[in-house]
């Protein structure tokens, strides 16, 4: 499942608290947190109960509270941190009825996309990936996850992103 918004015509990433607005926060939280939660609500119960199934949600490294050294992007960071908590909660709940299921968040890396376009000039050389490469790496991660990783957020290279 993929939803995500860092910016839109009406919502921009906030560099400082002074930039916060209710409308922008609501829009970003709706797209990055509420929509994925509603998709989880309806699709997770449909997973097979007794064989491995993986439900992966696009998250972001900037949703890690412990890995935040830059600040800013308040709504985006908060929405992805909240999404990561929803992933963890859903994974715990699913273990009660779908013991073979795996629910994870995946971080695609910095991808050459509309989401990153306004910020690409600040991205170090060699750090940006083409969408096809990121997708292939995410599919590789998803294909290799096991029960021990349910509820976690994993980067495109398979490393765990700490909460």
C-alpha cells in the first residue's frame, strides 16, 4: 500500500513551528496516517490466517523519533511517526488471529519523484534512487521478512529503522 505526502499545493513542509497550520497538518496527517490506517482496517483481516502474508506500508526514516537530528518538517515527521505506531499496533493485533502475517513499514530511500523534486538540490550526489531501483529493493526486503520483523520499519536495504 502506498500513500504519502510531503507537500501539496496547499501544504508545505514546515521548517519552524511558526509555519505550522491546522489545515496543512490535517492534510498531511490525513494522507500519511489516517488513509493507511483505514486501508489496514479493511485489508488486514483479509490476509490468510495460517500462511505467511506480508502487508507493507510506505513509511519514512524521518518518522523515527530517535533518528531526528535536523528538526523541521513537523507534520510529515509526526504523520510518519504516527504511522509507524499504527503499524506496530496492527502487527500486535494481527498476531492474535493471523500468526503467520507480517505487518511492516518500508522506507524507500530518497527517490527521484514528485515528492522529492522540490528538495533535490540538497540531496548529496549518489543518494537519490530511480523509482524502479527503489521498488526492486523494497520488493526484495518484503520477500525476505520474517515473523521477527513484524511491526517494524525497514529501510530499502533491509536495515531496521529505530522508532
